[in-house]
C-alpha cells in the first residue's frame, strides 16, 4: 500500500511539472502526436484499402466457356465431373441463350444484339471453388484448361496480385516510417529528460547526500517520459480520428457516385490501446536511456 501511494505521489508530481511549463509540454506532446499520427494514418488507410479489396472481390469464381457445338449429353457429363471435383464447392450452368439475354439487358445494345443472325455466345459454367487462395485458384484454372470441350477458362486474379503487392509495399513503408519516427520520439524524450536532469542537478546531489537510492531518483523522470509519451499517443489518436472524420465526408460523397458504401475505418479498440501503450513505452524508454546515461555522472561534492 505504501509503495502504491508513493507511485501515486510521484505521478501527481509529474503532472504538476508538466503544468509548470505548459508551452514546452504542449509543444512536445504535439510533436509526438503528429509524428505518431503519420504511421498510424498509413496503417488505417491500408486496412481500409484491404477491406475494400475484399468487398470488391466477393466470392472468388472461375468462368468456363464451352466450345461451340457442345451437345447436351457432353454438358451433363462435364457438369457431373465438375460437381465431383474435390476443389469445387458448387457450380452454376449458364446456357448460351440466357447469357445472350443478360447481355442484351445490361449492355444497352439490345438493338444491335437483336439484329444478330445467330447467338455468338457459348454455354458456360460458373465455378465456385472451396479455397479462395490465389495460388489454389490458379492451379484449378490451369487444370481445367486441359479438360476436353473447354474453350476458355477465365480467372480474374491479375488485379488481386497487384493489390496484394501494393498492400505489401504499403505495409513495409509504414513499418519503416514507424521505426524511424519511434527513434525520433525516443530522442525527443531523451533530450527533454537530459535537460531536466541538468536543471535539477543540485536537487539530485542533495538527495544522494541524504541517502536516496538511484531507483528513487530515477522514478520521477521515468514517469515524466511515460506520461509525455501517453499524452502524445492520445494526441495522435485525436489527430487520426479528426482526419478520418474529414476524409470520410469526402469519401462518402465520392462513393455515392459509384453506388458504394465505402468509408475509411476508424481505429479499433484494440488498435487504440496498442497505440497508447506503444507511445507510453517509447516515452518511458527514452527517459530510461537518458537517466541511465546522465544520472550516474552526478555525484555529491
């Protein structure tokens, strides 16, 4: 109980020291918040783009177009063979007449299509595979290409590869940016604590003279770094939330033009806790490095 009260006393003293220099404290907190908001904002954008990709892609499928002149017996035999395939969940047969009708309704070229002397479209199967992994889909496509009476097997996976490559590049960029800015934030806290130690040099010497331990002297500085980092994390969270609110207004207007309900995702509760915990840890780490380097140099004269 006594130890807890001592920690609470040090924490209250730390907050008082922050309030004694409001301009410098606010500036440091804003710098930390802005620096943290950059990688956090990139992370949020990546999550939103990934969710949009999943929304657009929907259920993966392959389109198999049969050779013209394939009779009903062959179509039935092929359908049974596809249903028995271990990698296929279900199939859907699209007769050429139905395909032409759908094209006529959706393309706006009903007059042109109606003037055709014969139906140029083939019969087709829509295949829904069990595994939506890109590698498994491509393996299934390559296998179906070897089947008799299959004129063309289509899998629109090129854009999936491009999107995944772009997301991987974005993740790496955000990770590098986060690492660099983390070092910068540690350096900011390091320098802030160094100045505090130099300012309170005489107080530290007196404390050591009367028997204060290094742990006792170190504690206020560590709390200061942790508190400053935590407040910087809160500032970053507020900056990201406000930016998303402004951007979502514009994104909402744009998505309505494309009949979509896409919006940028806010930080989840778990992500928010991670941000605050990480920022507090960076502040504590910077303070610990600074105290470890400078405190031992001060000895009673």
